C-alpha cells in the first residue's frame, strides 16, 4: 500500500495556515479540528513549514503566553520532511521513526496534496497485515 491509497480513503483535506497567522490561530484551529498539526503554506500551496501541538507546548513553556500573538513562521518547523503519493508504508514508518514526528505532508508537483499521520500509517499497515493473514489462511485451507 502507498500514500495514494491512503489518501483515496481518508481524503486530501488538509488544515493550512499562512506564515503570518498567529500561534493562537494555530492553537484554535488544532482544537477545533481535533488534529495534531497544521501545514503552513504560501499562496501556491507550497509547504513553508508545519506547526504541531508539540511545537506550541514547547514555545509556551519557553516564552509564556505572549508567544500566542507571534506569527507561526517564527515557531514552526521550517525544514519539513514531505512524502509523495508513491511512497510506501514502510518508507513512511521509517521517515517518521527516524525523524520522530507524527505527520507527513504529501506533495505533488511542489504543492501540498494531502497529509498522512502516524495513525493513518498504523491503521493501513494493520489492514495490510490482516489481508495477508486472511490470504494465508485461505491458501492453507485450500491446499
């Protein structure tokens, strides 16, 4: 299974902000949508950064509540690892484990095309394992 298959089922809707949005706006969007990260994009939907719950907690602990009026561009992760639609679940798991992050924006032709979370990866990986186990049981039963 690859990213394209995941996006086919979960959809391509991604919560985004512009770099000038405030940390408070990011916090409100995270809470409203019950999500863990928001992709920061420019007017062409090119990924500029990503801001997560972890980022916000870290800057709140370091700087206090006044950080909430700061633009997300000053606290977001700038060097965002992205994936493509043809990347496999194994590639996603490896990138997320190595980078210690839980969200991977999906890009196509340089623009944001979706997002995959660790929850998505686990869900579809388990589905893959269940299909393989079922196929093995069927094979054994018919031999």
